[in-house]
C-alpha cells in the first residue's frame, strides 16, 4: 500500500490584509501583515500588528525588504515574523505529539499568551510620577539602604520644588526649563554643587526608567539636560608617618577614643569602606595558605575581597581585644573622635578648600585634622599604596574600584609631592 506522511509542522505564510491588486494600485498604502497557518485541512489567520506596503514587501521571501526599504526597523520586524513562524510550528508539533485537539481558538490562545496579549492592564487610574518612582525603587535589585535613602531624598526635593513653585509635577514636567529652575531652587536653598549633581543624577535614573516605559511624551525632554558636573571635593589622606603616630598614641585611659582609632586604622590598613571595615567579627577571619585574612563581602558592590591581617592589625586585636576585631562603632561617633585624635596629634596643616554652595564659590583654609572622617581611611590606603608603587590593578583588588578612572579620584597627591613621585619612578634623568 502506498501512503504519504502528513506534514506535522503545518505551513506558514505571511500576507497583507488587503488584496495584492488593491495595494499594487497604490504602492505606498500600508496594510496589516497577517500570519496564515495551514494545518490538517484548516486555516488560521492572525494579525502580527505590523504594517507594510507593496513597494517595501518582498513577496518571495514574505518579509520586508531590508536593502532598498526606508523602514529603519525592517530587521526587527522580520526577526519578529520569523520568531512567531517558528513558535507556532513548534507548538503545533507539540500539540500533535500530546494528542491534544487543535483548532483556531487553541492556536490564538497560544499566540496571545506568547505575545503577552492576555496580560490585563489596569488603566482605571494612571500612575503618577511619584507613584512610579516608589514602585521603581521597590523593584530595583541590589540597592543599599544608603542609596535608597538618597533616591528618596531626591524625590522629596522634587516634591518640595513643585509645592513651593505651585507647579504640578507629572511625567511631562521634565525639560530644560525644569532643570534650570530646579537647579536655581536648590541653590537658593543653599545646597552645594555636589549635592545638586547627586540629585540630578538620581532624578535621571527615574526618568530613564519612565522613558523606557514610554510614560514621557514631552517632545522637549532630553535626558542629557539632567547633568551637572560635580566639583572635586577637598579630601585628604593621612601619610604613613601620621598613621604610625596615631597607632603609637596611648589612648588606654580614653577607651571610646581608643576604639575609634583602632576601627579607623583597620580601614586604613584594608582599604575598605566604613560599611565593611566597621564591625568585623571572628567569622570574617579566614586562613589562606597559612596566613590570616579578613574575608569581606563588600556591601555596596557585593564583591568578595580578602584583606591580609597585617602585623599592626594583629597587634591591635591581640593587645586590646583578646584577639578579636574591635567592636562596631556608630559612624557619627567615629567621625567625632577621630578628629579629636587628629588634633591631639597636631595634624594642623592648613588645607585650601574650595566649595560651591548656593551658587557661590567659597575658598577657605581649614586645619587638616578637621577634615578627617571615616572615608579618609580608604583614601589613605589607596594613596599610600600608590606611593609605595603597588600596581594600581592590585590596589583596586582590595579597594573594590571597578575602573582606574574611579580609582584615581582617590589618589590625593598634589603639587610638589606628585612631582617628586613621578621623578622617583624614573621618568626623568
């Protein structure tokens, strides 16, 4: 007996909704593209949602012309057509294999689900800009509490700007005019240039998210407008000599000062952020190839680093904390006490500080000890290791900087000291 095997894939073709004869008379007239699927003597028709015209359509390939067509997303549309052709064939084969009854309703339900057409959207109450931002923050992964607080502060500033200026803030409020007025508002409220830059950067994050969801229809909206170059801050570092004096200072009769000093020094010797060096425990200590390390999962970057427990760190732990890392201290207390310790050590060098606040530039000289704070530890590590000629890539391994550009912001060598460092590296005779 002679017999044939039925095509279990079905046959797909793409064609216009209108007849070819109609479209040939007006070759620029657009028509919906439909998927036609023939299976087991039945025919199923489904709108792709895309349109084309006679002159842009390749009837042999059943795709939009990509070489002569002026359609900039021709490749994207053609890829979509190929994708739904493949998925409906695969689904049809699966249904046959599972002996499921196949009809047009089943195929339509499948494609609607595949293309997310079955997802119900609640259009009863459109989200306001601020509701969108709150939802955006709640869905944002890998965001630290500090960063989240910064975003919320930005939203509060934008809300207050709207209230104080009797202006309703919605998705289409954001244009060049808004940026200039918002900057003026922050300057009038005596915010520094760096704070203004931070708030614009945070706002830009929300606006990019809203723009991607096509919630912004303002033709004057340009994300590039939401940028102000931050001013480089006057940040100092403590030299090896200054750190040694701090290490040797007897603070045994002032235990709260002693704790602040020891926590701070561990930051200077490991190069970590305060969120990582303040509050280390015995579970942080690991032995690698016979040597002790602090194994730290950095809270901001979620990167694991192994910081050697140096002789000085070990001395601090063994002689003052029974072999344990010093306990955690409130950052505000650490910043307060470490400045007092700097004053005790007579770290009195005058540092020129330039700031821009309320739109006005201010220049003043401040004694170095008044500028010491928790972040000085990290800058001290990076700068001192750089001066010791440790390769930048190796320093970054401990500090957790992602790029050299970001790393070099932490190098605080200027003037005569930097010139001397370059000469010592052998670049001049």
